[in-house]
C-alpha cells in the first residue's frame, strides 16, 4: 500500500485499466445476482447502488446523516421507549423516566381481614329485615364514637395478632379503624362518616346484622351527621361522662328528635370517674344521673310537653354504660344477666328472700336504678335506706364491683391479683400479669364484662327494623303518593318489588378518581350490570332534566377499610354502588327503568341540614392554564362534602362556602392533593351576608316595563319575627294548598284571611325566608289578567331576593306586597321579557326605600376549660365584637363551660388566639346561631372610611357594603336612581325625601 504513493503523497502506482474495472464490477454483480436468485422479493427492491459495508463507500452522505455510533434504538430494539434529555434541564433528584405511582389516599386492607362470623352467613342475614338494624353513632368531638366502633370491630374481626406485632409508640396508638382519610389519621379527628356492616350477638346468643355509620363529632362536620341520619332508623348518642352534653351533642339530639328518630344513649369513658375525677361511687351515681337528665332536658326543650314519651333512662333499657378504650359496655339488663349467670339457683345472690331460685334478671334490672336502696342484712330492696350499711342498688350492685375490679387490678401484685381474679372466673396467662397496667386492665375487663351484647339488646329493643322504619322515611321524605305499588313495596321492604335506592353520601375511591354512592335499598335488589334511572334533587314530573340513565357496575357491602363485592343487596340494607355517581351531586333517588303499572317516579327530599355554610374563600390556580383542572376538582369537592357550596361570582372569582375553619382547611387540602393535584391561590376568608329592611317603604314604588305599557307598584316591609325560621324549618310549604298555607299564617301570626290566602311565593326558592304577597283588590285589578302574569312576577321576585341591591347578597326577612298592577290588554305586551325585569326593579326600589340594612351571620361560641381560662375568653371575645352569654361549672368536674356569641367575620383565627391565651387548655366550638343586623346604615354617604383604619361601630355596615362591592367588581356605591323610575326619582328629590 505504501509503494503506491511517494513521500509527498503523490500517486505513483499503476492505474487500473477500464477493462479490469469492468470485469471486477461484473464479477461483483454476478455474485449479487447469484445470491438474489434465492429471494425474488429482495431482487425487486434492489437499489441502484450497492454499498459495501466493509470497504470505503463512494456514496455522498450529508454531515447530519453521518452516524459514528449506534443509536439507543439500535442497541435496545424497537420495543423500548427512548428519551433524549438535554443536559441541565432536569434536576438530578427527578428521574428521567418516573416510576408509575398508584396514588392511594385512604387506608385500606390489603385483603379481606378474618372475621369471627361467616361472611356467607352475613349475606344471608340481609334477606331478613327483622334481624337488621340501621344505626348512626353520633355525639360531640372526642367523646369516643370511633373508639366505640373499634370495640365492635375487635369483637368481630380477628386482627388482635396484627396489633400485638406493633412496637413502641405505634402500639400505644388508638386503632381508629373507621378513620380512613389521610387527614383523619394525621389529625386524630373524624372528618367523614364511615359505614360498617357487622354481625353481632345479643345476650340470648341470637345474631343480628348491624349497619352502622360512625359520624364525625366536630361541629364543622355536622353535614356528615345529617347525611348519615337520613339512612338510619335510630341514633346511638355517645356522651363523655365527664364533659356531659356539649354543643354538638345538643345539635344531634335536636335533629334526631325533630326527624322522629329513636334515641339511645351510651355513657362513655366511665373509667374517668374512677381514675381521673376519683369520685366515690355515691357521687359517681349522681354525676351519671345528671348527664342523663341533661340529655332529657334537651329532648324536652326541643318538643315541649312531649319529652316524656321520648325520655331515656337506664331502667327503660335505652341507656348503656361503656368504656370503649377498655372494650366494655353494659346495660342494667345485661349486668343483671351477668349476676343471674354467676349465681344460678344459689341463695348467695341478690335474690328476693332466701329462696334457692335463680335470679329473675328482668325484675332485678328494674331495681338497679333510681331511689331504690338495698339493705344487705335483710337482703331486701326498699324505697328508703332502712338500716345501717344500706346503699343505692346501682351503687351497691354495679358501681362498687367495677371500682373494686379497677383498684385490685391496678394496685395488687401479680400473685394476689391471680387469686382475686380466679374468684371471678378470670384466668390470664402468667406473662399477661406483667404487662403494662393499661393492657392488663383491658384484658381483665374483656373477660369480666364479655362482648357488648347489652348494647345489641338495647338497639334491637329501641331501634325499629328497616321494615318498621320504612313508614317513617316515606311519610317524612318521600315526595310521591303512599298508595302506589312502589310505595307499598318500600313499606314492606319487598325484595321482589321495583328497585328504589335512596343515596345520601358519596365516598371517593382509593385513587380519588371516581366516587362510590352509599344508599339505602328501599325496595327490590341492587345488582351489578343493572340499568337504572338516577333522579337528582331537581327532578320533578314537570321537569325531567335532572335525570340520567346509568348502569350499576358494582355493588359492595361497605366496611370502611375494605368493601365486600356482592352479587346483590336486598331491600332494608345499605349498599355501596359503583358506576352511578356521574350525575349525583349531594343526594339522589335511584329507580329501575320501569316501575309497575308504568307509575311515575318520585324522589326523596333533599337533606335539611341544621347548619349553614357562611365561611367563604375565593380560589384560583397559580398557573392559569390549570383552570379546567381546578374546576374538575371543585366538582369533586362538591360531591364529597354534603354542605359545601361552590359558585362563580360575576367578577369571575370561584368561591367556596363552608361551615368553618377546620372544614375549609380539609376541603382545600382535598382540592390541592386529592382531586386536582395542583397549587392554588386562596383569598383571605370572608363571610356571606344577607340584606333586610327595618321599616315599611316610605312610598309606594312603581316600575314601568321597557315598552311603557305595564306598571307594577310594590311596598317592602320587615317580616314578623319567627316567620323566616318557620319557612326554613319546613313548618309551612308554599306548595301546600292555599287554605293550608293561609291557615298557618292566620293561626300563628294573626294574618287576616284575605292576606294569608294571597301569599304567592317564598323567595328566592320554595324554602326562602321572604314572602311575596298580592295586596291588590279584585275591584282595582282584573284577576284574570293578573293570574296570567303571576308566574313572571314570581320569577322577578325570586331573582331580586337571590341578589339584593346593596351588594348582591341574598335578601332575608322581607315581605314584598304588590299594591297595584296596570297591565296592557294584549298578552303580547306583557310577556316574561317585559314583566320579569320590571318585577325585579319594583322589588329593589321598594326595598331601598324601606331603610335597608345588612345582616351578618353570628356563631354561638362554646368553651370548655379550667376556671382560669374563663377570663381569657372574655378578653378575646371583647376584642372581636363578641360577648359572653353565660358561664358556669360543669357539675362534678373541675371544668367550666362558657357560652357566648361572636360575628363570623371576626371569628377567623379566634380558636388559635384563645388557645394561645389559655396555653391550650380551652376547647372551643363555633356553631352557626343566627343572622344579626350589622350596626349602621349601609347607604349613609356622610360616613368617611379611611384606609387601614378600623371602622367605628356605626360605620360597620357601610364598611362591609363598600368592601364587598369592591371585591365583587361592582360599582363603588349603591345608586337608588338606577332602580327608581326617572319621574318618581325627580319628584322624591324635589320633595326632599331623598338626599341624593
């Protein structure tokens, strides 16, 4: 090769002749063609130029097409996705190809946990409505509802081994089996209602199916309680023996009584009497009696004069005593049975006389409560203490044995304790005697008291079965006729009837992408792959828009941490449905595609909550392109929380309305993390306002239609106190016959017959706190033409009361009277487009001439804490326009209870402020109480508001109105001339009535 070139690189070799080159080329071609004879298809695709891979190529290759190294796709093959990442555009902490993460937002069992009953047996029990009980466990925060559920879970689920394996601090943690939400685990407070279906045995060893909903105790989450109670036939009220009846306990009692639900009481944390308060048994009896009487007082105050039949008392069997942490619960009846089992046919027991008969547990239980004393020498029960050493029977037979059991277990050495427990028939393993005091106490109590069969007896006796409870549900909530075939099959809990399911709650799936609907099967059997009609809250026979046809994809039995798939759930039970949630927002009625005899489908009424959403924040995405994502998240939030309201203001801001600070905190956490997975900008919290009047309109205000052919004249005046509350409570319904509505106002508020029968509408909706009344005389206005515009005037009234003139907040507590109507004779000149806006303007002008005022929501504030924390509450409340109503000690404890009022707009950060002042000793509950008029005239232009200076007391209303208008993007001030007719405005201005 070196001989062909000289030292300067010039070619000196012999050139190849053309003939040689041609022969070489022919030989190469011959070789190729020989090869290709074997494969004809390859010959067809032969390129004009063959490139020899081994030798140098004469082909012209562009620079960018040159390949010096094999590409990643050549190395790894076509099945592997190859990403080319530029240097420094991604942090080292972030992988180029992120692993697929399955998001989990709830605590779930990996598999179905083992239980002490056959699951087939549980599903068989579902077919017998008489053996089923649907209950909701409710009460105040930290009174032990979730712990009580844990006790029932441990009784039915074989998970103790798993708990024993926990080490250190985790071993000390409460199980909280029904708290599955991420925030519930972090904060130790229930946020969502949690359903659970279990099989429990009564004292007679008979199995019953219990559908239980564990509800939150924080006052902000009472919406969950209302949604849960709708599905239940009875309420189990859990009360902490030390704290007694607190604000949320009161709310739950009132709601249950007004809804006609049977109440049973569980007095929880009984061990606090012994270990914390160290009360002697005699005083402990009075403390228990006091708590029971507190509950009865609330019942009596809710339905005056009828409290006796709803009274709860231990001898009636509707009160249970429990310590959920130690896993024991009993009623007087079950405790008497323990004695009867312990002393069968013996004269050593508390028998009546010296006979050797066995104890009659039922008669014995009746003597265990109240002013009945046991005389140990004569062994007789008397109404008075007859001899020395005689004690109340409850103290002697119930409290003293429990006190002794606790004191022996906690104070004796293992050897002595072994002997003592052996006398009671309690035997532990040797290693268990050396356990921690709490664990030892729990083991002893579990063996001494046994399962919670007394609680089961109490619920079975005092809570009706689904078959008996169906009538109450239909009477109160069903909008359809009760004599139809569908209603009859619902009353009978008929499995063979048409499918009807009442859904009140939506639970998100583990990955928070979709929702499952929890409902009660009223009739028929809910099965998978069934085509159904989903009727929303707005569905009526006239307006079928709120109806969707869907297919049930799955049916489960809900168990909080796990769901049991099933082939069908019959009437009388609760069911978790998959695939029907798309159109459901709050509640829904699910019916089969075709009802018998082609009957019309009717819905169950929406839930009436005993709280209002008045806490308001505005949200927007940090990245504007993520707006659709946020809107989807808001839709899901709306489904997840029963009392949340989301809306878009005219200024374009997205507003969320909730019940309080903790509630809103949980909502925004779910929006950011679960449903939208994005960052948000959140405004400072504000509150919802209302608008009202305090006087009658100064003049009759009229409004002309745009075509000047119709004229409406109105007067606005305040409603009598109590009417707005009665309308909102549903005591009177505008859809009832005119005579019924008229009679209500005649009897309760002294309306005359003509006025009461001419009430046209409540506003802004059918349960709104405003009234539209026709005050025209048939001699002045033609009734026929007035009837033709009645609906359009109503619509204008509804529009006006939904957004008032002061700052576009709802109008409240106002009556609008139509005093005169002049209508065009031709129907075409008095259509909706003419009358509706005119009706609205007439409402606004009469409203503004009747001394308008702003109303703000007020929280009732309840504090529980030590005596030295009371003065701090006075200080903090006074700073925030609040005041104390009452304070006093909680009987039998060192705690004080204080009640006061605080405006919602001044309550933001109040709880934190108070905690700092009291070093965290005080617990506060803020509950919506009422609407109160803000001091000052909102239209007083003489008031000068300076920036960064707090408004004076009489300037508060003006301050709120201007700031609200500014926030909503409205004009700076309210202009009366905008709503008054020009002629009327001119005459008023000249007469000096208007200082404008």
